């Protein structure tokens, strides 16, 4: 049979694939036997793509574990398969049809390796679209449509982001029959991740899970994206395949007693924002789970991307751009919510008021850029000494630090460390005041007490360093000018008197 002349008659991107069935029942690598002109044109556009020849390995062009599984399953079971998925940045419709092997010549039989039992062939026809096609969606089963609808409802049920994602994961876990299920979000702008299971946000478990692989949470997400290759989906009945893709992840799966897994990328405008994964799922529901998660990733992606955008905007609006600590807006909001009873005050609270000494002199003598650099260095010292607590830049050179649940001895120790760090910095000097509260207290009054203590410390500094007080120098210069004017006036008056006498 001449596959090449036959395949040229097919519209769409058409390919005949082949693979060997080995004597131990395993499958050999997939090879391209024939491609039509549409496919040849597409292959030619791939960067560094080798020239096609009959028998070239599939992985010379792509690496997509899901696609390979479709080819293996269709050809080995003699059952046609259909797929519709978001992959390679497009919506791909795929048809996989087992085809009769060509007539084998005696010479070909002699060349066949001893461990090869037979060679199977599969026709694949692909069409693609940049947008989701409603007509294709209509071909999904009622169970898939219902599951996706339920997920969409749960994503907006409480209007509280983490609770809605938690409810969604709980539903996915139930319908997939999975022992474990989660949404793992990825914010590429901040390089931060979160893990949400049916029990809610799991920060410690995420750190433990990624730590097993000696990777940070963000490095883990990057590696999963790499493991998916050109696909958005990885569906494995047996995790043995992962050993080839990612030995470190494979070992982690074994340690956590995972024997099958589905992982689906969540993308918003082709940008990765997370993953859905279900482990130890009901393999009898594999097709239902795949279709549901693939389509459900769209509404989930929208919710996750929107939350990440809002979080970044909130962070930007409440973060001081110069120092990257919380700004005055965040400080006022913190106090207002505490005064209104929206935030429960801890039993113990330490307050530190820290104000830079000599900033006005630096601004006048060296310019405001030098003043900004001084403020940044001051903020860095504050982060070293008190970085575990809430640091606010409340004004130009004024910082307020709230230290919930701190012991008074610890507060005094860390303030002493702050002073020592500032002394060692040479160009940074703080006036520092503190207040310590226990039991019932009013936060605003405590902050005012810390401020008053700070101003006492500032007065001591300027009394000891009058040359650093530009305000005092300004007052002194003004007094000198007034005295000069008064003296000049007296001299002029004396001259007028003498003239009048003359």
C-alpha cells in the first residue's frame, strides 16, 4: 500500500504513524511513516526542524506524552479515538484511526529485530483553531457538560477566592474518585505559588512537597510546565512514564504513594497561571476526567488570573514604591480596621516608632536623590532588625512597626539591635520610641505613646548634634539676620540724629 499517495488526498494536517510492539509487550518509539503537504508545510516552520523522511522519530519534532498515548491506544486496540484539547497554544481537534499495515516484503522481514513482534500503524488527522469552537463542545457527553457547569457555579458561589477554589477542588476530587486533588496556582509576575486542596490553602504542605524535590514552589511549577512539553495535559494510568520525564518528581510521587496522576495546565491568554491535578483517580472515569478538567481549566483560569491581578493592584496600592514596605494607605487601613473591631487585637503588642535623624540636612546639602538613598538604607536596616513584623512607612522619614504577640524583653532586644545596626551603618541614625501593650488597649493611643517616646529620643540626638539640625540652624540664621537688621537700624538712626543736630 502506498501510504504517501493516499494521505495526500486528505484535507487537514494528516500523518501516518507507526511503532513496533516488542516481545515483552511494550511499545517502541513512534515514527512518522507519511505526511501530507499541509503537514510538511507545518513541520518546515518549526525552528531547527529536521527534514522529513519515512521513519523519522516523532520526538524529532514534538514531545507530547498525551498525543503518544492516543497513537498507542488507537493502533493497539484497533479502536478509533477522538480528541479536542488546548495544546501548542491552539485548540486542536484530533482523529486517530488504526490502519491496516502495508504489505511486508521478505527483505523487510529479514531486517526486523528479533524482539519486535509486529509493527502497528495509525492515521492522525488534525485541525486547529485559535478559539474554542462551540460546535465541537456540543460533541461532549452530558456528564462532561454537567461537571463543567457545576465547577463554574462553585467558582463563584461565595465570592471569596480561596473558599471558592476549595469548593471546586472538593467537587473535582469527588467526581474523579481521586484520593488527592489540588489546584496549584502560579503567579509569574511575583514568582509566588499556592496550593489549595479540598481542605483549603496548604502552605506548609506545599513547602514540604516541593522540598522533597529540593525545589522551591516556583521552580516546581517551572519543571511541571517543562514536563508537559507542548501539551497542556498529562494523563497517566501508570506514573512509570514520569521517570523518564522527571526522575526527581517520579521519586516524590513514589514517596507519597501516588500510582496514577492527571495534571492539567491552567492558562489565561496562553500564560500559565496554575495546574489542576488529581492523583490516584478512578481509571474507569479517565475520559470523563480528562474532558472535564481540560474544559474546566478555562473558567478556573479566569478566576485565578483575576485574583492575581487584583492582588498585584492591591499590593501596589499599599506598598511604598521607594522602600517596598507597607505605605501610609496600608497603615491607615490597619488602624481603622482595628478601631472598628474588624481586626482582633492580639493580647500583646509592641509598637516601634522610628524616625530618621538628619534627613533634612541631607536633602538640602546633597539633594533629594541622596535623601531617597538614605531612606532606602534605613528601610533595609529596619527589615533586618524587625522584618518579621509589620513595617509601615507612615511619612517621609517616619516608620511605624507593629509587633503582634511579642514579649517585652524581645521587643527591647530587637530595638537594641536596630540601634546597633544603624550605628554600624555610619550614615543612618534613628530616633526610636517604643510602647508595649498587654491585655486591653487602644492601638491608636499606643502608637501615639511610641511617637512621643520617639520625639524625646530625637530631641536628645539634636541636643548632642546641633550641627545636624537644619531647623535649628535656620532659626539661628533668622535670629542673626534680625539682630543685624536691628543693629543697622540703630546705626542709621544715630546718623540721622547727628545730621539733624548739624
